[in-house]
């Protein structure tokens, strides 16, 4: 039966979560959902975060130790970063094109504009403060931040994923350089640990339908509270803007990536999207590429046949620096705010947005709401008042869910392409991965 398959159960969990969240909001069950439903979502996210660091460490060490020669590593790194940045520039360009064509900011009634600016003014202050902290660091700080001074401290915070990647790479490189007999048990240990954690991810995913249900119901209650009418009005006022972001995200997720996959890999498109669907749903309900990382890794390795030496390197890197959805949304949001405030952004401003949105998405953390903090920096670069962020905060959480889906799909696309180019896409994992014409 179709509904016995896990990915369908997750989708059913998602739909039931939406329906239940709406019902609970209409009936005023806010406390009930917060006390009895939401915690199951938190447990699900915590479990995923719990396995993320050990998974990256084990699979990266085992993966790198399998590489016969180290020059491969820099080649893989170069290709991966090149593709990540390239796709982000395309994403921003799509965002700018869509927002200039649809002009969502032109139709917002002045009274709604006033209301939004007033009700979200305090949230803007928080984002501005956090953006200032980001801006105060020196130009080389991002590189300094990759090198941890203490492994345990690095491993104690999932936001330090690049530090973990760096440390695991060092151990992997060390293993290649020592005597085979000494290296073998260490490599076998991490190989085994990697298998164990992948198995745990399988088990955690069995809880996904319930976790996704609880997360979605919780988000809806947070958004609508016990006044769904107000939430609906907000949604209606910002519908055109929200639609612009979603159209851009769909074009990029199912257009740009599809073209890249078709031209640069032998994977059938239908299979690709089907294989990563569980990761997409988890990204949608958690709004965090970092929390979704274990699922993305499992899907790329088991569903698409990417070898672990590639997936364990490119995916944590992607979760941290590759955020096409975020960059696209930031471009749309910046131009939308300018449109509402009656400002014209010329070609130079739009080019500045391409550059700053690309950099800002690299710097954004892989957690809910990170994109909106970096938006402050983009608005400042084109001299649009940051107070304008108040206009978009009302529906930001929903768009965050959508852009996170694009973010992880981008990671999986680049990973598949890099794996294929290195001969590391094991197409026999599931036969239908292959296009019939190849
Ligand atoms: N939530 C996004 C992510 O984790 C980041 C953002 O756009 O806020 O990928």
C-alpha cells in the first residue's frame, strides 16, 4: 500500500499538521498545542541535531581516508565551491527578475504599510543589532572561524559545522599519511561508526511523520495564535510578495537545478526529486538546513548513490555556505521593501544586491530566521531604510520554510554533480537512478 511508504507518511503528517494547526487556532487551543504537541517537534529536531556532528566526523574521516591522493581533495573543493557560488548568483538573478516583473510592492495599501511598520518595529531592532555584530568583524574572520582552537568546544555547537569539517579533514589527511597497518583499524572504526549513525538516522526518520506534524501545527499556532482572522488578513496583504518569492524559488528549485542535473549528471530528474523528497519535507518543517543535514546526507548516499567521501564533504559545506533560497528571497525582499517605500533601485543597486546577497547567504547561519538578519546588510548596501524589514516579518516564517527547501535541494544537486564528475556516483545503488538513455 502506498501509505505504508515512509515518504508518503511524512507528507500525510505535513498535511494533517496544517489542518490540525488551523483547527486548533480557530478553536483557541493555543496552550494545548504548545504544551502537548510542539514538544514532539522539538524532540524530532533535537534528535536530528544530535546525530549531525558525529555523522559528519565519522563519514568525513572514513571518506577522506579512502581517497588515494590528496590533490583530489582540493579539486573537489574547488568544483564544489565554484558550483555553490555560481548557483547562488543565478538564484539572486532569478529573484531580481521575478520581483521586477511582478512588482509586488506597488499594490500594498498605505494603511496596511503603516500597520505593519508599527507592529514589527521592535523585531527590526533585534535583527539590526545582530547584523551589526556580524559586520563588526575583520575581513579574514570567516577564515579564522574555520580553524577551531579546541575540538570539544567546536563539536559542542552545531553552528561550528565548518570547524568540524576542518578537524575531520585533518584526521583523514593524517590517516592517509601513516603506515597502512596502523591506519586501517582507525579507518574501519570510523567506517563502522558511520554505518551505525546512518542506521540511527533511519530510526529517527520513522518518527518523522509525527515530528513533522507537530512542527507544522506548532508553527501555525505561533503565527496565528487564537486570532486566525488577523493572520489571514496579514497573509492576504502580503500574498503578492509571498507569491513572488515562491515563484522564484520554484523556478530555481525545479528549473535551474533540473537543467544542471540534466546536463551535468546521468540522474533521472524524477528519481532525483523523489529520492530527496523526505529531506525536502524535513527542511520545510524545521526551517533549518543544519537540522536537515543528516537526512540530506542519508538521502544523497542511499537514495542517489553518492559516495560518502563526496557527500560527507560537500553537504556540511553546503548546509553552511550554500543558501540559494535565502539569497533569492533576500533579493526579492530588498526590492519589495524599496518598492513599498517608493524608492527606485537602478541597475547599479541591483548589481550590488547580486553581490551582497551572494555574500550574505554564504555568511547566514543554517538556522531558522538567519536570512532576515543578513537582509539588514543588503538593505544598508543599497541605502534602503532597514525599518522596512517590518513590512515582511509577518510572513517570514512561512517563506523561511520554503527557502530552506531550495537551500538543501541546491546542496544535493551540487553534490550529485561533483560526485558524477569524480566517478563517485554509484549508480547501481538503485537502478532507476540512471536515465534510460544513458
Ligand atoms: N532557514 C534557512 C536555512 O537554514 C536560512 C534562512 O534563510 O533563514 O537554510
